């Protein structure tokens, strides 16, 4: 007579090894998925690193200008609140910052200036590293750049802008009214720069 047992059959080492392998594969797969999710890129817009609150409770937004683009290339600015836009040209050639709508047919400016009717305080820091310069006239600010540095405005035809030589920094301080809410654009209209892709979006919230 065959004797039966109520004890469960003991798993063989092979079965245990198979289960451990399966668990290891699952853990590796989950870890890989986590890494993939963390590497996904997000649109280049104001980040916590680029937005601060200044000593005077201004909203401070940092923007870099370079050959040929803005970082970030999408700005979000609150209406009805004092904003200080800190602009740094990290490139070697001059760049300008303008904001508006409807690019002129000759791509030299915006037909509608965001800052029209708005008081803009402009300033410029001319502390440049001359050893990094590779173009002429870097120790002089062009005429319309001087005007922009004084009051944030260029000539009437060109519109409101801040012109920065290479490795220079400046700022624009302003408060935009509620009527300016909406989507605008930013650009550099020095010859060839806008066409090379030096443009972006500005959203007034």
C-alpha cells in the first residue's frame, strides 16, 4: 500500500531560483521606468531657479541671451505686479531684448510694443571680460543702447528694448497693467539674429 503524506511538497532549488530571478527582473524593469520618467524634458519656461523675489518685493526673472536664443525662451510675467527682468548676455556678440506682437515685414522690430505706455526703468552693467571678446567696439555701448540703459527705451521707430554688448548684463523694471494680459513674443532684431532663431514667447498672466 502506498503511503500518502499531508505535508506540502518541498520546492526544489530550481523553483526558488526561478522565483528570485523573476523578482529581480521586475525590480530592474521598474527602476528603468523610473529613470526614463525622470529624464523626460519639459518646455523651457520660467523655473523656480529663474524667478525670485527681490529686496523690494519685485518679482525677479533671470533671462540669458546668447548666440542665438533666449533661456528660458518662454517667460511668464504677472500683470499688476512690479517685475525686474534681469538680462545677461552670455554670448560674445551684442544682443537686444524686445517684446511685442506682429513682427514688421522687414523683421526689424515688433509693430506693437508690449511696453508702449508703460514706465520702464532700465539699467546696464558694463563689467565685461574683455579677454573673451572677439569683435570690435566692445568697450562702447551703441547709441541706442545708451538710451535704453537710461530709460529702457530705444528710438521711436525701433520700440522699447535693452541692448547688451557681449558678456554684459542689464535689467528692466516695470509693472504691466491688466490690459496687457495675453500672449506676446520676444526677440532680438539685430541684423540676422531673429532670422537665426533668437525669439520666444512672453505670457502676461
